[in-house]
């Protein structure tokens, strides 16, 4: 697969060479805190991110509470007149822990209005390994894993925001640092094999997602998430998922009062769905009752009801005998790569490049560490 990808990256790569470079991503770990326990095991440097000057260093382990002070930041010593510090490992064996959790990369502390924000700055390849290692409960074909790795890397590059102190809030991605990285997993192997390979849409990275079972057709990200995020606007037929749609049937019910309480709604009397006409996938619902209404998008709805209960957004519902009943097909939000269909394609001999072109047509595969690309 990788040899094939390297061979096909043979067209002009001017844009990627000039605008996209191998980079770090910054994850917000703590926001507006009065203190945090910061430990560095091994040699380190401390820089001022404002002017990139080195302000301190150490060769021995250090463990202190980091906190804001009136004159700057204190971590063991006082950094007077300095309101942001970046702690960088001097050795690959150096470990950095924040509140007991280990993180790869560097840790930045920003003092803002007598509080501190803590940010983990980590290279994207390590970030992918830590976030994807525990994402797959069952093994998938290596070509599928490679496609997922490229999609996840594409999303990471899309999320980089050069005009902010951080790119992602850890709460939005359930980020647990390096503790969950499984170095011998299939997905980590795929990340290593596809290093620096991403997708471009209109010459830019985009939010590239995947779902477990699309139930016959995927929808554009813009339709389901109501955001553009530079993602392609194609509907993609998934015949393999369509054939097994009936097998993906799921049902769930709960007391209407419990449902109302869960969404802090006085009493749900009826529900109006908002759905995509081409796929029937629901992107939001409106709760109605006693002259009160409340709109809930699908992701918030699924988060409250839990993904193991509300398995997808391809569902219908009814209210009977003071209960609400859901009946649906597929697994996931129905956007991007359908893993079930991708698995069938891999078993039929298709590689990651072909899989990606199926679910993200008219996009480019590029290697940002080279001067080559393929349209």
C-alpha cells in the first residue's frame, strides 16, 4: 500500500510545499485554573513562547505546583515578568506529567487574568497514536486502518489554528495523553506507514470523518453537522452496507419522563425531526410541549442517550404509553468513510488510496514531507 501511495504522488506539489508543513498540534488540558501539579522526569528546557528565548533548564526531575503569581508564573522558582512558559524535553526519555497524566511533547503554561491555561504541544503523528489507539475494539484490514490514519491526520491538520493559543480542547476529544497509546496496534502501524500523508479538498485539509455502518449511503459533513469545515459535499452510495442494512437493525426505548428530565425539558409531548431528504439521516430534533420548544443536534442527542443505545442517526421514533421508542439502522453519524464498506473493499483487493477516493471523491492525496502529489 505505502509503495503504491509513494508512486502515485507524482504531480506538482507547489501548494502543499508552500502552505502545509509537518507540524505540532496544541491541546488545551486545563483552562482558567488556579494551580496544577506539574512533574518533569528527566532533563528539560524552559522557553518563553512570546520571544522563543530560553529562560531556564534542568537535568534533574522536578515536581511542583504551577500557579500564577502577581509578577508572573511560579513553578518551583518564580519567573518574574514572564506570563507564559514552554517546558520542552531535552531527551526522548524525559516524561512530563500534569496532574498525574503523562503527555508526549511539550507543555505550555499561559497566565491569563490571574489564572493559568495549560496546553500540550505535540507532533501530529504522536497525537494520532494517542487518540486512535483505543478507538477500534476489533481488528480491521490494514488498508482500512491506513485510510483511517490518513483521514485522522487530515482532520488534525485542518484543526490547526495559527491565530489561537490552542487548537483543540481535550474535553472535545476525550484526550488522555500518551497513557492509551498501544505501540503494537494495527492503527499505530498504519499511522507509521502513512506518515505525513493527508488529503486535500480545494487545496486545503478538511474534517475527514468515518462511521462504522452507513446503512447504504453516506451524507456530506455539512448536511449532518451543519458546518462546512471545508469537507467535500458528495453523497456516496455504500452497496455493501445497503446489503447488510437489515442486519444492522437496532431498537431502544425509555420512559418519556426520564427522557424529558435528561434534556431538562418540562414535558415532551411531541418531537419534530430534522433530516436529510436524500438519506433520511437525522441531524437534529425539536422537543415540543406546553408552548415550549428545544432543539437538540444529533451528536448531543446521542451523547445524552449514549452511543450504545442510540446507535446511529438513521432512525424513526414514536411516543406511546408514556415511553419513547427508537428504531434505526447502521452505526454512527453516516459521514465519511463507512468502515464496513471499506473493509469489504479491502477484502476485494482495494488499497487505502482507492478506498479514500471512493468516500472522498475529487480530493487529492499528498505527502507533505515530499514535493509530490496526486489528483
